[in-house]
């Protein structure tokens, strides 16, 4: 039986052309993109496509557009075997992480891909990325949100963009890759199993969040103003989850948590994790009651916080869920 795949175009370099006046890359329409890859047509595949209203450079991404894309998936979920989302690479890891939370009990592949060079350009990486992403979506082996890029299939909420110059734009620093495309596509045993329950779509992501990246000498006034700016705050701390032992910093964290802020600590390092109690410099977080986000990526931590704050849970429930492995985003 033919596999039905829906291609959802959102913009990004993959579909861009040069604006002749400004000499910058801008998104263009999707028809040109499909014409550039006749190989996408296959007897085993029924490939249809849809575009969001106004394709964007993904640096213009916003949770409202997440909802627009999620609604396309929701409306078409029963009629397709899998979905490929064409998305700019800049914020692909954020959108893909957000979708892993917004789409609960997913039983089909949602594969994000894009390219570093526009599809019309001679040395473009778009063709291979798109053709293989479609093949993976149609394989029936993948039941989760993933990013496919330059021969690797990554778990969405473990992926970060690490390179603007190489074709290998992404990495999954703390989780094995899900599949590797060579002469054949080799799927690994870490793939998610099928679920028995029906899809639940969550569309309410809170924007009452902030990220505080520590650096040596950061002023307490700056930390205070960022903590004051939102309900939920991700702190990117040093090394294995450490920070200055300055008493005023610890007191400020305690005070903000008592005022009702939800604060989670993750590491600035790409590989490894924030841990409790390895160094004395982890004490400010321990003493104040900051949640330890372990090996979550920044992209995953912030979108998980947006998702949980949008669910209307109590603060204690949010804190418990943040530390729970919901979609494979954290190693417990
Ligand atoms: N600025 C582009 C975007 O994220 C970059 C890309 O697609 O690679 O839309």
C-alpha cells in the first residue's frame, strides 16, 4: 500500500531565493521548491504538500506559528502516515522540541528538515535532506518528533544547532542518534515504541519565561531584573551546574522562589549535565530550592517550561513535571 506523507512548508533557507534589491535571502513559495526535486515523486509514495500562510525565516518563529503548524498536523493526522516539516535551521531545535511536548501520544513520524544552502543552488544539501526525511517518515519505523539533517536522525528534544558553516548543523550531545543514512538507512534500538492512546494536542504555550545565562562578574541587579521579568526562568550555569557562592545570589534565588518563581538550572556546557552537590558552588541552587534540569538542552528546557506553564497546573505540579522524563528529553 502507498504511504501517504504530508510535507509542511514553513520557510527557511531550503526554500529561499536572493532578493535582488536587498541582496539577502528571503523565503519564496513552495511550488518552486518541489519542482527542483523531481526525485521526490515515487510509485510507493503519495506525497502532498501544504504551506503555512506566510513562510518565514525561522528566526521570526513565534509560538503562534507553532500552533498554526500543529493545527495542520492535527487536522491531517488521521489521513497521513507521516509528516515532514520544512523549517529553517536557526530555530528548528526549538520548534521540534516544543512539538515533542505539544503532541502527546504521538504514533507517527514528524520529521523536521531544512538545509544550509537554498534548494536552487548548485551545492545545496536540500535535496538529500528532503528525500531522506520523506523516506524516514514513510518507513513506519518512527513514532516521534525528530530532526533529520546530513545523514543523521536525531531525537527532536535532544538536538541543538551547533554550526552555521558546515552541512552538519546539528548535534544531539547527550542522546544517541536514532538512525543513520548511508547506502541504507540504519535505525537504532533507541527508537520510541508505538503508543496505545490517541493523540492529544496541546496548543497553549506560555510566554511568561526567561533564560538567564551566568557569566563571571554578572551584576546582581541584572540577575534580579531577569528573575523579576517572568514566572519561569531557566538558568544556564557553569560546568556541572555551578554558580558563584556569593551569599546575596543565594538569598536572591531563595527570595524569588518564595515569591512563586519557578527556576530550573541547566548547564552551559553542550555535553554532560547539571548535577546536585558535586561542588560547593552548586550549593546556591540546592539551598534556594532551584530545580536541577540535568542534561536537558536549553531548547528543550525552555519549551518544556512554556508547555507546562500553559497547561494550567499548580506550581508544585509544574516543578514535579519539569523533573520528570515526559518525552525522552531528560536522563533520569
Ligand atoms: N535563517 C535561516 C532560517 O532559520 C537559516 C536556515 O534555514 O538554515 O530560516
